[in-house]
């Protein structure tokens, strides 16, 4: 299992937010108020009975909890996974770059159609290392 999959499988959006809220000693009612939601509606989100909020609200949550970049990415991944969507921070970037779309399609072709998923995973790991190296 890759790192991203393990992050997503390690919990749900509501569990993540509840843990952050409790760590900051913020009541459910107060967080709902800060986000302009009713406490009952927000409770349903934390309990997984309603979909996580949209990207703009996630940005507000990130500010309220002063989340790190890694925590923001985890929160977005969890919310998007629970909403059964592509991570909310990526569609605009994907739409704006022909090269990104070509790379994703080639990776999908090799992994799914040609059955070379291990090769594709290694290529993505190498690509990330190259980006991080600057």
C-alpha cells in the first residue's frame, strides 16, 4: 500500500476533524459557529452522516486549526475520499496543464491497460524525488 492510500485508509474526515477539534479544545458548537453551520449539521459531518464541506470551508478549517501542509493535504484527501471525488485541490491544476493530463493518461494506460502498475508506481516515486530535489 502506498503512503497516500495508507493516509486515507487510516480514518475518515469526521474522525480527523473531531480529533483536531478536541486537541484544540474547541467545542462542536463553536466550530460550527465559526464555519457558519448549524451544530446539528456539523455534528452530522463529524459523524459521517453528511458529506464533508467544500474546498472553501476546508481552507477555513485549515486556518482555524493552523494545520501544516501535510495535515491540509491529509484533510483534503480524507474529505475528497468521503465525497467520492478527486482531491479537491487538484482538478483546476489538472485542467490547466496539457502536460499533466498527458502524464496521467500515460500512467493510467501503462498501469491499467498494459498491467505495468509497479513500473508506474516507481516512476511516480522517482518523479516526486526529482521534484523535491529541486
